[in-house]
C-alpha cells in the first residue's frame, strides 16, 4: 500500500513547520537540518524519481553501504513502488503519501516555515535534499533560502542539487546522514561570516595607498621596510575598528551568492518544472 494517507502527509508537513515556528522567537538565524533512521535513502530515491520523472536506476544508490545484490533489490523495490502508485509529479503531497516518509514531510514543512521567516536552511544529504525538492515543488520561493552543505555519492542527490541549482559547500564522499554534513557545513558558514565581518581591509591593515621610493641610504630603506615611512610618504592610517556587521545580513548575502551563482553565469536559465530534469544545467 501507500506509505501514508494524504492527511498524514499534510499533518507531518504541518508538524515540521510548527517545530520551526516555536523556535523563531529564539532569534534563530540559520536552520541546519538532518534526518535519522534506516532506509531513508530508499524513500528519498522514490520521492526524487517521482518528482523529477526519472527512473529508479537514476536515483537509487547504496546508501550507507550495501553490496551489488542488495542494490539491485533496492532498485527493484523503488521501481515497483513507482509503477504501482504512479504518483502525480505535480502534486508533491501525493508523492509523499505514496512513496515518501513522515520525516521527509516534516523536513519539507520545516523548510517552508523557515523560508517564510527568511531564515536560511542548511541541508544535509540525500534525504534532506529530497525533502527540499518537495518543499520547492510546494513553494518555489523556498529555493533561494537553501544552502547545500555537501553532495553525497548517492546519484539521486546529484540530481536534486542539479534541479535546485545548488553547488555544495563540501564534497567529501559523505553518506552518513544524521545532520553530519550539515554540521560540517555550518563550520564553513561560520568561518565565511568571520572572514567577511572580521578580516581587515588593506586600508584597515595599513597596507593601502601609493608606495613611494624611500630616501637614499640603506637605513632609510630598512626603516621603510619596517613600516617607518615618514608622514606624507603614502603610509596608511592605523587600522580602524572592524564594524560589527549583523550575522543575519551576512547569512542573507551568503545564501544569495550561493543560490544565484548559476543564474548569474546564465541569465537566461530557467528552473525546470517538476517532472523534468534539465541535464544541461
């Protein structure tokens, strides 16, 4: 039978949104998501295949590690489920109900609520990517708020990120799940924000301005090398205090730059609709 009733899928989406809603008053400025469980990549592969209109062969991978015989069986199960239920790719709730999972539905709901509050979302691996595909199908306005922490070896995850137009922060062959990739990506985000907010400019570091030839004599040259240029010789003023830039504005900048990188390189690029993979992206 189906994975769940349509009402259950809708309730799970609402539950995920409610969890984020309860945290908004805490002032969260970034939401890192992950999942835990056994068999999550199977449901993720089925949801991805249904929404993108591709075969099980294109989305099913070994997960955390299975042999060739088990992988072939996994592909048969996903293909049979898709053949039996034939979920409508234009109805993401129907796809969740047919071949998804409660955790994928809740993750999608969390993304929808976070994006509505303009909170960036740091995705984990394939299952959270499949949930992001559901969220994007429900509301395309979610996509600019998504950041891909990494790209797993799962073939379906590559298709998901391709459709979303996301380049991962990391590519380390990770396939553990449980938000492990998202937490590593969080360190990259924090480091990027620190560089943006705290790294001195050339002017602040005292290395800006024209360089003038020092007076004749080795001692004068040595003084210049030590930063002892006389007044009027183009030496910069001492570094000023680095402005305390707001972290949320920096997150918005990072999210915008990551999500729009491909669009900037090709202004005519349009995101394909569910049921179609733009393999030229």
